[in-house]
């Protein structure tokens, strides 16, 4: 398995969110964290120093098979970055109903949650999470050697 630079850590998600300086960004990050937890049913975990990920999965990347999170987010200065790992292309029709956003590199960029349709965002997160879990199971099945019956 390839070594990914961004690894799951034991750092506190609550402490990370509490340390966000901008009160609007902190409020939005806490709201997004709650929404993602509800949509995925997963406990959040820190990945590296600035990404909150939900779940853990294995997928086939350019550099090999890596551990990653099915969905997550990072509260950057300019925007909340929502990582949906391929869920944007698969669910592109929903983006027209979402509200003000940008898309780039498989990520959804939200300046603020005000004006975003939370039901559409929840649907995007739920569908992306399910899709990425399904793909992970397919990769795991291919990577696991099977014993032949004798």
C-alpha cells in the first residue's frame, strides 16, 4: 500500500473546530461537522492538521492503494472545502440546486453556508459517502487474495 502524506490522527476534532479564529467560519464549520456526521453516521476524525474526515476507506489512487476518508471537509480561510471524492461528477445535477459554490479538483468550495440548500448538501454528502464506500469494497475485494478450494 502506498504511503499517503495525509494520515488519520488522534487529534481532537472539537479542539480543532474551537480553534478557528473567524466566528462565522467556526459557526459554519461546526454546522457542517454536525451535518456530515448525521448524513454519514460516521464519527469524525482529524486527517493531517486541517481536514475533518468521516469514516476510513481504501481506494486506488495514482500512486497505488491508499487509506483515506470517504467524505470530509476543511475550514480554509477563503472557503469551506468539502471533499466528496468523485461524488461531484456522479451527482452533478444536484449542484444546480445547491446555492453559491465553486467546484475544482473533486472538491466543493463553499464561502458560507448561508444561501446553501442544506437538504441538497446533505444529499450530496450521503450519496458521495455511499458511492465511496461501495468503491472501497470493490478495491478491497480485488486486493484481498482469495483461497482456492482444494
